[in-house]
């Protein structure tokens, strides 16, 4: 069968190699639901402005619903010569209704049709991503009260830095995923503009009503310039960037928990349902899910790269290159969705290894900065205090003891009598955590306050 897009200008049939090369049905068939909704809205608009009759509209709508059912059940044969989902739907309509179906494509091009379908698909997919991010944030938040008694080392350069409450970690991830959700919402605004009616590239001479279709498809407004719209894939790139940020956050978290689950750290146990064994080493419980999360994030970022390169040299307006946007876009969404779906139960089900954490929490001089600030409060200049505490830590290292176990006499000697027994109030990780006070810090009251704020935001 000849392609419906091959007009009378063609005297020769398409080379079969081109058909296989140019088809997109193998990946865009998943847009069928959006395509049918878009076509019904378009036909409704054509009827409202008198370009088709009411009976014609009814016939088109009913038949499109039949076709939707056939596609739902996988009963519509998919053929390369019909190229894409848009032509499959239209051809099935023409097969069923003849000339009535031949009117559907009035004042429409596949250029605006594809963009409309993809925008609807992306809009729904962004909403799913947002819901999955919320689930993940809730999983982190739900741990906060139960883990409040645990102190963990905060790291810089992956070296022990200062002590923090475990919920301070969980809240850190909640913040990152909140920014991701804000990016999703912001990007959704630009996705949610209706291109339908720009037709191929310059608009149409026919008396259409673009706002009618935009409204019935739930778009916020219509795109302003037909030339821009015909070429525009910013919304695909932007959403893939948003997904890449999410993937980057997930990958960093996965890496952290992989480290934390080693014997060397021994901070956390990943739920066994999400671990795998080894075919040779019987003792192994491997964090494969997290490794795959770290690995799959590369695919999402790779998709962004593909899309950037795809569009960067395109003159206005539509170019067939744009068909290649769909595989990376679908893959980025599918991969991010899967990563999020697995992250949530892992966060909810992981167990902190309290004993093992506590056994080594006094190692690494996490309270050194607190001691320095204690000296500053006594009136010592920061640089002097920094130098002095360095010397005290050096002495403690020599004796292989934590700061709190240095004799007061020794502390007094090293500080020319400026340190007395009251220093014990800030030494040791427990005291050091309690000494924090600034906003955004790990001070227990601040953390409690943040848990309250986030409970309001995420659960009400
Ligand atoms: N299958 C194509 C796509 O998904 C549609 C091509 C429409 N436009 C064109 N002028 N050939 O992008």
C-alpha cells in the first residue's frame, strides 16, 4: 500500500530500504492514546468552525474510539510502510469511513500533530515523575523520627568532618528531590503550550480555532509562532535535563549507600529483597540495585547528550532529524521512573547499623571544629584557635585517643591554661552535635523544626 503522505507528485514507489530506515512506528506506537485524543479534539474543533459537519465529527469520533480499542488490544497491525502511529490511526480511520476520514487532517500537519502528542505524553510522564519523587521524599522523611538518636559522620573529601544527626542526611536528600520537583513543575509550564494548528510551518488559511483544541486538550495556552513551534524540541531537552538531575541525585545517593553497606563503613543494611548473591562466593549479599541505579543514571545523561547534539545544527523549521528525539526521550523517562520506583522501598526498608556506627563514631576527631569554636567563644582569634586545636588533635593522635580522653592537665598545658574542665561540655560527638545552633545546621532543635516543616509540606 502506498503511504498516505505520498501525493500524486510521486511517480515512483518508495524503496523498501527507505521504509525500514525511516519508520518510527516501532517506537512511537506508544503515543497512540495521545494521538487519538488529539485527533478527537481536532475534529471537534473542525466541526465547531464549520469545516466538517456534526455527523462527520460524530462518525470520526466513534471510529477513533473503535481504533483506540483495537490498539488497546494490540489488534491493529503495525506496518513500516505507514511510517508512524499518526498515519496508522489516520489510515485505519479512512479504511473505516472513507471520505469522512480523509477530512481529519484538514488544517493539520504531522509536524504539529507529533509535537502535540509528545507534549501530552511528556506532561503525563512529568506528573508521574513528580509523584514518584514525592514517594521517595516521604520515605526519607518517615525515617527521621526513628533515626533521630543516631549520629553519623558528615564527610568532606570523603574524610570524616563533623558529626550530624542521621535525619540531617535524610533531610539533605529531601531538599535535593524538592529542587527536582520544582524543576519538573517549571518545565511542565513550557511543555503545556499547544502547538496544534500551526500546521506544517506557517499556519493555515483555513478558519480554525486553535484555542478551542488547546482548551479541550488541557493545555494552558497556544504557542505563538508557527515557525518556532514547528522546530521546537526545547521541552523534550528540558525535561530530559530535569531527569538527568534526578538521575545524578539518585546516583550519588546510590554510591553513598553502596559505600555505607561495605564492611569498611558498616553503617547500613540494604533490604535483602533488593540485593543479589554470588554464584561462587556463598557469603555475598551485593547491593546490585544501587549499582544499577548508579549505572542507569548514565543512560539518562547520555540521552540528554544525544538530544543536545540532535538539535544543535537544525535550521528552521521541522527537519526529519526530529523523529530521532523519541528513543532517547522514552528511555530517559522509563529509566528514571524505574530508578525512582526502586529507590523508595530501599530507603524505607534499610536499617542503620547503630552498634557498628556508635563503635567508631569517636574516631576521626569530628568534635575538633566544635572545640575550636568553643575557644573562639572564649575570645581567641579564629586562626589562633585553629592552630591550637590542630596541635591538640596532633597530641591526641599520638596517644591514639579521642579529644575527650585527653587529660585536662594536658589540654590546659597545650593551651597555656585557657582550657579548663568545662570544655567537656562540647567534647565527644554527642556534645558536639548538641552545641550546634545556626539555621540549617544539624542542631537537634533545628533538625526537629525541619522535620516538622517537611511533614507539613509532604503529608498535608
Ligand atoms: N514520523 C515522524 C516523526 O515522528 C513524522 C514526520 C512528520 N513530518 C514530515 N514532514 N515527514 O517525527
